[in-house]
C-alpha cells in the first residue's frame, strides 16, 4: 500500500517536469483528491470552493494561526476586473459576522457614485457614511492632527519626521533631526501655555524661533540651531500653508485639530481617500498619519467581550515562577481574556508598499500584527507597481497569505519569481478565469479557489458600473 509519505513529491509545491493539469472534468478532480492540499478547517469565513478537489474553501488567519500559518497578513493581486475587490469586500463582511472589526483605507473611486468603492458596503453594515478627506477641507471632510496627544511622544516624533522627509524627498541629517525634536517639544509647551493642542504650524514656528537654552544644551549657537531646522520649517509651510499662503498640500486634512467624528468601535470604518491625488506626497503622508493614529487609538488592547485587560483577573499558571495570564471578567461574564481581532484593508496599496519611507514606518505595524490581533490586507495590481527596496521586500515577506488572480505572461512570471513560487505557477496564473485565484497559505498552494458571492453581495461589490451596458444587464420585464 502506498503511504502518504510516498505522495509528498506530488504536492503542488514540488518542482516537476510534468505540465499542470488544466482540465476540470470529474475524472481529473478524482485523480487530484489523493494529493489535494489539506483543508484549512471549518472555522472562519467561507470563500467559495477549491475547484480541483471540489471541497469548500474556508479561510481565517485567526483560526489557522499557528497551524502552518505564522501570521495573518495578506496580499491580493491580479489584473483589473478579475475579482480582487469583490473577494476582499465579501471576506471583510463575512469576518464581521464572526465578530471582527474592520478598517478600510479606500483610494479607489467609483465615478458614477462620486465616492469610494467601499462606501456602499460600509454604509450597509454600519448605517454611517465614510470618513472623507479632501484637499482644502470643506463640508463633511475630516482632519487628523499628527500632534494629537493620542499619539505617544516617541511615535509622534517619528511621524512628524517622516512627514518632513516625505515632503523634502530625502532623509534629514542629524542636525536637522535634532532641531526638529526640540521644536516638537517646544510646540507642545507653547500650545499648552495657550490652553490648546499644538498643530504642525506650531512646529514650523518653533523651528524658526529656537530657544536659547536648547541651543546651549546642544553646544550650538541660536543662529546655528535656527539654520539646522530652517529647511524643515519651509517644508511644513509648503505642506500646511501659512497665514499668507493657503495652498498647502495637506490643508484641511492634517493642518488642524483632529475632527474625526467616528466610532472606532464600529464594525467597519471606511476612510475615503478618493479625493486625494493618487501617487502624490499628500496621499503618502495622509496614509502614514492614519496608520499611526490607528495604531495608537484603534489597536488599543481590548477583549472580545469589550473590556480592557485591567478588567480581567490574573490567573497564576506557574506557582514556581509566578507566571500568570489574563483570565475571567465576572462583570462581563467573560471566562478568559481574548484579544479582539481586527482587519485593516488597504485598496490600491502600491502607494504604501511602493514608498520605502512609508513601508519602513509601517514595519512595526506589520511585524507586531500578531500581538495586536491584526490582519493587514494589501490589494495591488502587480508586483511591478512597487519597487524592490529592502523596506518593501520586508513588507512582502510579512504577507503569509498570497492571493493571485489572472495576469498577463510577463507579470505572472515576475510574480512567481519575486514570491518564490514554483515555476509551473506562472503559466497556471495566466490561465485562471475571472473569479478564480491561486492561494498560497503559509507554504501550501491551492491552485484554483473560486470565490462565490450571494445576490446581495453582488450589488454591494460590483465596481464596474461605468463599463457596463445597461441595455444588456437590465432585467427582462416582459
């Protein structure tokens, strides 16, 4: 009798000279069953079915974690119109039914609706409009203050420095970085004396009016300290505007007090960034600020029962070492502390993964996603849209689940090469039809996963209205 060990060389991850089987007859499926990849269990969101075995395909990074899946981050890629957005929308909605919380950075506009792709889904699930950002501000637009006290001191310094470096187009030297740190501290002190929260304009002012005591402490003259930070102050002026010039790239979005009138405990929060110029410095900076804001505020420790760790009892698990873990909360009738699970979706994520400074800023966000109970989902068209920088490669390596829809020959070959997929996958990816994707979960490959939608989901997930001929899709009334 042939043992299971003898069948290991035939698994999809093994390089062979045999061409992949593309027929979908019942006979070929029957042949595939003995060597089909293992299922991911029955706990999680239903995606659809695995075509070659006919089995249901159920996926949840939180349920599968530790069983061949070291992390929950995912990257979804493929040509336009192949089903990327439909997959992530239905997946997010189905995970919400399992108690997850979802935040979406939506940069993909639907012209006919004059709003982002995720607005309709978010509104249907929560009854609230998305959080909109628009250059110059205006009605119903929001603002996030990078100097908000909700962002911790060291993290705030890193964020403001990133904003300046992105606006400058290069890294600050040690003298300019030191001047900026001092200016941030002085901005907080001066704003506190006025009884208000500082904003970026206060940092620019502090850079142009350094304190004599700070210069002495740094063994610099006041004029030298002024020279160290002068360029950074000009960058902040250009981004946030001045009293004499109201044309900054970030005006109405990052230049004032935080005005987010949202419930971060809602099932889904959609940040609508569709009015922000794609690929520009404003978009990159805005995504960086939102990400850090979410890390400091949205990702605060909280149990699935809705209470914080301090409300749960400590249980000693080892009397010799005194090791303990968080247990029950009698007030909430919770038996054990379980970190609330969250999902962050980034549409058109090339502006994140394609910017080394931003990828570096998010490295902590991704690296410690397991500790946050977080799964990050990045949606891109092709890997060629993003560069090969060390920061970007580090982000890609943190994606333990990869979903690849159909691509053209050159893109399919590049994807297989950069992700270290077996050689046969390049031709296989080219042949995938709409709605079918290759999934790589940990080290296991599922060659053909068909995503299935309900009728209600089709209306909420349809994103090609501008290309549809109504005469061919209108219902027959005769």
